[in-house]
C-alpha cells in the first residue's frame, strides 16, 4: 500500500519513527513509578532510537524519573498483590509437602 502513495517510503519511515517515539514515551510513563532511573543505552537498544532529547544526566547516561505519589487505590492494589503472592507461595509449599508425603505413603 505504501508503494501506491506519493513518497510512500518516506511516509512509512516517518510513521515508524513516530510509533517508536510514542512507544518509548508510553514505556517511560508506565514504568515511572517502578524505576528510579533508566539507562539511556538500554532504551536506545530496546526501542531502536537514538535518544537525543530529554532530561538526561550526562555523566551516567541515565534518565532520572521523578517519583509521583501513589494514589490510595494503587497502594491498596500493591498491598493486595503482595498478599496474593505470599498466599501463592504458601500454597506451593503445602502442595509440595503433601505430594512428598503422599509419595512416601505409596512407596
């Protein structure tokens, strides 16, 4: 379809570039609460983009992300997730324990 457009190859290159830039923006916004800083070379590799603009700490080649305050629902969600993970770990331990006990009884 790009061959049918005048300067279709150029339009496709621009579209791909814009998609990469927006993907990087979305990645940074969605992970800002998780990471304190992100390595610029890693971002360049992940998104195949030369990182030229932005608030970059030049000496360490990292982007410092400002921590936004978590909302109450985010904090509760994280707390719930941690409890579910602990519960899952306990279930796995119990399953392993009882399967060993059962195996010993069968032998």
